[in-house]
């Protein structure tokens, strides 16, 4: 099991700032949890408050902090690595924080707000020293935005710290509240509740602890009449979202995303990182055969890698490179692409280079199906009520109310087709009558097939049942489970981390997608209405590397139709219970549709499962369980 150490700091009394009520109690409560339920290594629990006992040493180390004492402690304690890869070092701070010259600072009892740089301790310095401990996970829990007045620019949280997981108690424009009825800070009270959860509802992973804090802190504040407070997380690199912090309460479900990240790291040749991740899998799932075999396999690979190659994979000071590296051995490849962003007038305001990983599924006769790796995560599905009412009023259509209520959904990693299924890919599978599952398929159903580039155009005129048959045949051919995406998977993949109506931004233009661009959505100019499909991949992709998610053809989803999201699953699965079994929701809009139909959140119920039109296509997904 991984070793856990903690530094807990709680400061009530300040020389130059307003006193706080419960920061000291919060740090003491964190220490008590670490000693008890947390099972932390007792020799690695360090408490700093106004009356905490000295740390046993020769001479004893005083724990009544000043700016100089904290810096000396961090410098001396971690001069040499004391922990190992796979261990966790937690740092909890309850007190005042300040933003100064684009840096985050923690205010100590003797810190001078008029001379922050010289008398406070920067979060940069803290993380730099903690990372010298040797622990692979450095976890910051910063409840450092407590001030009874309007904080103005006092909030911290703008910085990212590479290799560090940071939980902030609130956003930089909010206040972190202390609650008299609880005699604790709202953030710390909720944090401890989350850490104590057991079973399937546990907060063993970074991602789920973040979800719990974001949901419950706001509810706690509302319960006690406090203003909104929204904790948030910064994890660098992003795969640390899946790290297991509490091995003692983790379940096998918690291990799966971590195994997937370990496989990705190994596949791209980042063997040191892959080994660390597999070791974490073993910590939570003792005797896991996948992890044992992977660690053996990595050891063999490492023994054959020249030193210069190892230095390329592992950056300076042990920082893991976040750039995917293609693997000659496993099949996952890397592709480069550019994404763009536009404002409400359709003017380009961003252009950025990206990379994603994929594998190419051979369909025979030189036809391949490219499947892009989609990372897991949590997102907000649907449209907020205020925006729905604005759309209803602007476009005079009640159908927008199908996109409520907004709700959080957690998606496991999966693979998704880089493009909607093309006519060439369709024919390659439809011709294989030996793979038939339930029904015959028309090899060439598309309306737009008499073009020199028709093989690269999406197939259309396919019903939901046709698409399901295609997936079944593809599964038989490959031995892997191919299927239609759930609505939640589709919207998550389309958004690719964005919250705007389109993955491009506030609007869409005819230069960005194929739709009825003669109609406008926001302040953009009218564009060309092409009146037919276009070859896939000619418009800019989203940040996951998926093309044509807006327009070209509607894409069938696996769910049965429901009139809104009341009761919808929150785990990303297809919603098939108590719906209209004769209908399924297509997503994304088409060449025929107006721009508002192409939004990431748009859903319609006009299409029966047994019908296919010249604007109906689909895209396939493959589960995350694929072993490369």
C-alpha cells in the first residue's frame, strides 16, 4: 500500500490581517482523520498551528509558524527524497491567501500584505520543495481564500503546478466561508465527509473527490445561508484525475480508468509513467494480473532501451512528458491537428495545435476505420434554463426544453470514430453477408453516391437498425465490441471540454461545418448552403480530434427517446428504460439543418428507428476495455 504523509497548517491569528475562527480547528481535524481513518504513516504527520506541539527532532522543530520557519522546514525536511514513487504527500492549508504579481501566496502569521513577496510563501515554492520528497503524488488542499470583506484581488488559484494535484476551496472571485454552526470551514467540513465515504459512493479517486466537493460545498453553504462557493481542481498532467488517493476504500470500478491510463502511457512509450500507474493499480487491487504482467513487460522493455532514449521519455527532474509518443509495438498512433475558436460574429479568435491517439481498424480491401482515444471525465450535459428560454424566444421553438435539466455525467474512457461512417466503410461491412447478425444491409444506400469523392462522404439513408447491424457485424469481424454511442458519450465527445453552443465557440459558420449556412445563429455572416453531404474531415476538428461532429449528417445514438433528462443516467450509459422504443435521438445536425440544430446540446425526436433519410448517418464507438 502507498505511504501517505501530510503537512496540515491552520492559522487563526495574524499580525497584519483579520483573525479567523476555525482554521486551526480545520487543520486539527485533518490531522485527526489522517491518524485514524486515513491510516497515514504517523511519523509523516506534521501539524502547524498556534499551539501545536513541536516536531520531535534534535533540536525539536517549533510548529508556531512564521514565514521563515515554514521555509526552513520545507527546505530541511525535503533536502533528500524520503518517499517513493507511488506515495502521496498531502499539504493542507487553512488561512489567508493572496494573489500578487501573477503568483499565488500563502499568508503566514507575520506576513505583511504590503510586502507579500518577501514575507509570504509562494505556492510555487511549496510545490517545488514538496516534489523533492520523492512522492509521485503531491496533493494540495488550499482553503486559503477566507476574508470577511469583499476579497477583491485576494483570491488565489490562477496558477497551474506541473506534477501536482491542487484542490482549491473556491474560485478566485469568491470567498471561502467559515460556518459557526459547524465550527469549521465549509470546504474542510465537506472534504472530511468525502474522505470518509465508503463503498461505491467513495471518493477514493482524485476525480470523484473533486466531483463531491463541487456538489456538496455549494449545498452546505446554501443550508447555512452562505453565498455560493465553488471548489475546483487543477491536475497537471490531466491523467492525475484518475489517481487513487485512498487505496483502503477504492473498489475495482475505481481501478479501471487508472488501468486505461497506464495502458496509454505504455503504448506511447512512457514506460516510467506506465510503471508508476500500474504500481498504483496494484496498491488498490492486490494481485491484479493485468498489473503484474504489465510491470514484468515494462521491466523487459526498459532493459532494452538505451540510456539516451530513457532520458527522452523522462524529462528533467523526473517530470513526465505529456506529449504522446507513437509506439511501434502496440498499434496506438498519434496524429496532429489544429483547432480553431470563434466569437459570436464568427471571427476566428484562436488557433491551436493538438495531438490525439488513435488506432486504425482494418476492414479489408485497403479500407480502415480510425478510432480516436477519448479520455474519461465529468461534464455538464444539456442546456441551462436561462439559455433555453433565450433560445425559445429567439427561434420560436419549444423543442429546446428537451435539453433540460442540466446534469453532471461521468464518462469512462472510450474510442470513437474519427469521422462519421463513410460510404466506403459501410460497403466494406455491408458486403460481408457471412457476418450477418439479424438483417440484410443495402451495400450502397446513400443518396449522394454518384460523385468522384463519394467513398469519403458519410453514408446516409440508414436506419437505426441498419446502424446497429453494422456495429454487430464489425464486432464479429474484429472480436471487439463496437456499438452506437450513448447520448451522453456523444455530447461529451462533441464538446471536448467546451461549454459553448458549438465546439468552435459562440457560433458556427459555413467555413467550419456543412449545414444550412444561409441561416444564422448569432452575429455571423451568412454562408453557403451546399445542399448535400461533403467528404469527411475537410472542416476543423474539436479538441479530441473528432471531425464533422457539427453538421454533415445526423448521428444515431443508442438510447431510446425521452422527452427530457429527468431521471437520466449519470454514468454515461445509454438510457433505454421507460422510453419510446420506436425512436432514438440523432445528434449533431446535418447538411440540411439550420445552425441551432447543430449545437452540441441539441436533441430531436423526429426520426423513427426504422426510417433513414439522406441526412441520417452514424458514428461508432468501442469500449475502453480494448487491450492493445
